[in-house]
RNA sequence: GCCGAAGUGGUGAAAUUGGUAUACACGAAGGACUUAAAAUCCUUUGGAGUUAAUCCUCCGUGCGGGUUCGAGUCCCGCCUUCGGCACCA
C-alpha cells in the first residue's frame, strides 16, 4: 500500500506548475475572457491569515474550473504594500518600511505558493513600486486638472497617537481605526477629492452591476441620498448685527410639511452661529462649557446616553419661524451633527422622536400638526392628515411637502433640495509610507502640478519616520527633496509633503493587472477593452463600503476622461464570511486563538487545508475553525488516494446506479461552484467517494471525479492523474459534462402522508399514471391501517414529490 | 438606538426554495483487527414513551399566533446572538 505523502507531492507539483504556462492569461486570446479577482493582501508582518485563504481558495476553484471550461482566465495577485503598520514598525525599530515590506512579501509569496493557487504570477504588482505609483500619481494629476482635487482648510480628525489626519471613515468610536489612539478635532489644510460630484452616478449605476443585495444596500446607505428642503430662519438678537440684512440660519429637513409644528431649533455645538453671536448670548460661558463637554465625549458615550439628550439654550437669541413668524428658542445640542446637512435643524417634537425626547426634558411645547398618532405618548412619524397648519390643513404628508416647498420658493425662504450623507474624500496624510502627492507649492503660482514627464515623484529615503512637531509629514525635513524650482515660473518652490492614503493604490489596481509593465500609459486601452470589467470580485465585507466606493469613483472618473472602456469596474462582487477562532471569537493575537496557515499546511497538507476551508460552512457566513473538522477532511483525502491507487478496471464497468450518482454529482459541482456553495459541493463528492469505496469504481468514472475535484485539491488530483498514465496535466482536460437523462431515477420512492404525517412510502416508475399511483397508494397496508374507517376527503399527488391523503 | 445577517442534534452544518427535517462531516458509544495501542473498517447515535422486537406512538427547526392538504421555508407579533454604523433630521 503506497503512502499518501502529501508534502512531497505538493512540492513536486508546485515546482512543475511554476515552470508551465498553465496559469498564464493571454491578452486578446480568441477564447472568451474571464477575469476573476480577490482583494490583494496587505503584506503585514503577521503573515497570511486563514481568512485570506477562504477567499483565495474559493476563487482559485472558480478560476481553475473556468479554464477547464475553455476560458482565457485572468486570476492575478499583487501587494497593497503601502500602509501604516509598516510605518509604525519603522518608527519603533528604524527599519525602512520598504525593507520590512519586501520581507513580508517574500513570506506571503512563499505561503501563497505553498497552497497551490493558480495565480498568474507574471502579472504581480506592488503599489509601493515607483513604476506602479507613477500612475497613482498620474490619476491624481488628472483629478487636479479636472478640479476634482482641491485643498481646503477644514476640521479634520486628528489622531493624537499617530499624529496624522484621518478621514471620518477611518475613525472608529472616536479612536483611530489603525492605532486606537484618541482622536481630536484640529484644523488643517487638506487635499480633498470631490467624490460627491459622483454621488448620483455611484448610486444609480448600482443597477448595472451584480453585487450581493446587502452590498448594494451598504453602498447606497453610505451615499445616503435624501430628498427634502432647505429652509431659512431669521435670527433675532437683542441688538441687530452690523450685517445689513440680518442673519438667516439655513436648515435642511426632509419634512418641510411639519414646519407649523416647529417649536424650537437646535444647532450643532460646533455651529458658526455661536461664535458669530457670542456677545449676544447671555449665557455664553455656560454654552462654552457645554461645547467643551461635548468635545470630551466619545462617540461611545454619546450612543450609550442615547435616551438622555443634553443641550443648552442660547439665551438672548431667538429664531423666527418663516411660516408662523413665531419666535422660537435656539439650543446647542450634540445630537445635531455639524457634518450633516447644514449643522442645524428645526425641531418638530410632535413628529420626530429625538426632538420629542429633548422637548420633554426641557419642557418645550409639543404641537401636533399631523393626525394619526398620540403625541401625548410619543412622536408620530407616520402619514396622516395635516392639522393646525393653516394652508396645509387637510392635506396628506406628500401633498403638504409639495405645497410647503412651493410656498417657500415663492417667498425665497427655502427651496427643494437633496442631501447626501457622502462627503468629500480627505486625501491627505501626514505620513511617510505612501505615494507623494505630485504637487509643487509656489509662492507666486500657487499649487502647480508636477509635469507628467517628471513622474513618478519618488518617495525619498529617510532616517526618522516620525511626523514633525507641527504635524507635517516626515518628508518636510528632507530639504533637498522639498526645495525645487517651480515648473511654471522657475522660482523657489516647495514640494507638497503630504502623501496619499492607503486607499489610493487599491482604487485602480485591477486595471494594472491587465498591463502591469506598461510605461507609457497606466494600461493599454485595447487590453483594457479586452479584460475590463472584472467579471467576479470577492473580498471581505469590511471593504464593501469604503474601498468599493472609492474604486468605483476613480473608475468612473477614468471612464469620463476616456482612459477605461466601462463605467463600472466590477461586474460582480461577493463577500466571504469571517473565519473565527476555535472559541468562536474573532481571531486575534491577544486572544491567542490565531490559526497559522503554515502549521496547517505542514501538518495536514495544502489540499486538506483548501478542502477543509471550503467544507467548513457556507461561504458567506462566519464560521469557527475546527481542528477536528480538518482531521475529517484529511481522512477523505487519504481515502481518495487509496481508491486512486487501487483501481480495478474490471470492477463495476457499467453500473447504472454509479453512473447516475456520478452525473448527479457533476451537475451539482458544476452549478454550485458558480454560486460558491462549496460546502455542499464537497459533501456531494464525499458521498460519491463513499460509494466508490463501498462498491468499487472503474477508471473512467474515477477520472471524471478527479477532474471535478481537481480545482479543490489540485496536487492530489494531478498526482493520481499522472499515476493513471497521463502525460499532460489534468488542468488541460475538459470539464466533464453530465447527461440530464441519466440523472433521473427509474423508480422514485415517494412518501405517503395521511393528514400531513408520513405513514408509508411507495416506489413509482416513470410510466405509471396518476390513477395507478393512487390505487397503489390506497392499497398500501400501512396507509389502509391509518385511514381505517374514515372517509378520504382529498387525495393530493405532487408529481415525483409526495402524496398526501386527507381524511 | 438604527441597518444588515442569522437562530435546526453533543458540534460544524444539509434540506432541490412550500413537499420524507437532521444529508455530509466531527464527536461519542459498542464491535472487528491487534499481545496492546494508534490507524483502519463495521454498527448505533434528536428527545420522550412503549415493546419480545431495530414493531409502534407522540413531541421536535429560538418563542407565540396565523395561512395551507402540507411550514425550517410564507405572513403577523416577540426574544436572543453576531456583524456594521454616521443620533442622518
């Protein structure tokens, strides 16, 4: 009995495949193209995670199957190599991020190759490679040219630990997403990208793509388009401001119909109104105290104090309701956010629960303007007929909204508008390990783009990776790099020292795979036309808002300037579930529940590891790791090895039963790879192999099995394939076909229920008429017994499924 | 608080989308082989009751209702867990 030495076999085939062209994608091949892609990894010092492997194995199976089905498959790999961990490590140890990143890439490469993934390594890319980031910088220049990149002074999130600015999106619970440090507000000049200019298209074009519904929902929620009106309230102060026409406070509301029910107003604690009217506010000190308090509050504290709304009235100021001319009080309260709408709201406690809670606490009047609820108990947010609203009375909500907007527009007190949650993308980082922003700041000419011929702007080597005391990037200290001549006027100028965020390089990498070595353009247009869009993109759920949205934005921009041929980058997007530790918790170093792929591969082999990860549970759901489960798969692999090495050609050459199950399995595996129902694919093949083991199998059938199993366990199948006398790789074989006629059983066993309970089973054949079946069923002993003396009221026969007799 | 996903044996999970609930795998128990163990193979394995019996009966997919000949699946109302979040006006 020959031993299954997986280690030897896997090393042997990995070497052989590397020498072959099996996985090379061919530009302009006449075969139909298939571009499938996984999210390229950030090469962290921790090495490959078993979660990476879940995604990579699934799409590797897809890629291998697509090739066997005759497609020209592009399945590429690369490195999302810029990133903060490498920089933080450099700050700690003084090691250049380039050096540690290179080291990590070597580790990742070894690990990925040890798993036998069929990547086309000839197209490997690295975002920190100047030949790559030259084009990241080029895209920035184009955005700048089209006024989609601008610099502005703004309050940004400032991580006190990393000393970097963070996009809102990167702040988690008022802590820095990457380092966990405290985040405070701080004003700074920042490069911004105008993603909001694309908000509508990013939303509408979701109809054009095949993303999982939940992913689409996340995208559209993040864009957050709402319809409503902007309304202005005149501010009344004790002394009129010097400004001639007075101060009008604009608010955004989705419910202008409730304007008659507005009994107070709220501005965000950060609102400019407070500064502007500082000397008019009687309790200014109290207000300042409140603002200070708000700043200290973490997001978490705010959410925990959910029910207890806090705020402070701005004594001395009133706002005039534009429709009632009533003067209402103004509050500053942290439940209003400065970042959404205009940072101020009209409060309608009768019809908004948050306003209602606030009004109750501060004893403010609650007025019903829409009937249908009981505002003594809670706010009524549903539809109803308008009351107490003068010219809106008796209308329903939608009619009232329309009429109110007309009324406001006529008097120039407001207008219909939409609002987006989506805000412009903060693109500056005061960091070292990122793409330098290719801009030169000239005292005469302002922001001058680096001429295209001078790209890439190479990231210079430095010794000290720490942000400067002023919060500038460490690049600011590299004087011979910073000081340059202005490309426009030739005078003394300085380079921009901010670098790009991690998202930049990953926003377009799928384009570079198409033409990774091009030094004339980011990728040849004809090649892009052949390959783009990506047919299937899989990645983690955590990237389905930010990364996905950013890369769609860049792609749309590139489409507008005619650099790419399609408006959308990814035709299809799926996400995989997390792999949890054996304790059912998220894997983390601190919990000590991390599973290292190397250990699994060394102990059980790559094929076992791959098959286990597919078998462990539904692909899109979180599942805990189970070492016992790996053992089970390991036995399965051993079983296949033994059967493959002991095939008896004379045994079972033509058995209908076996052929039927084989055809069924081919059908199921063929279909379910396409839906990534890989756990049930594996179990179907286990059932087949159990049959082989119990009843024997001939060579022909076993070879078909090897073909459908080869994407899952490539090394094992290739080895047995060779041992069965084949000279060429199994991956050059055609994907097996199945015959639908052979799948149907001649006789089907169907259950008979009496009053919905299974009482017996009978066999029916294809040629039996319904009458015959009924007769057979009713004459069945057990059925007879259960019917007894009762009258048969109904006889239900669902073809090939079930019989139900109602008595 | 809001949004999303889920809840089925001791465990990971199946169930052709309204048609035999628990496939496949793990674990456990018993047996075979062995001096013994490991490995491997065979049998049993949702619960309760009942029986000479592996006969038979009832219960059973988070909870409570409903629709249907028939519900894990559909509808209404809850509970719990996980993931995400931006009190979004």
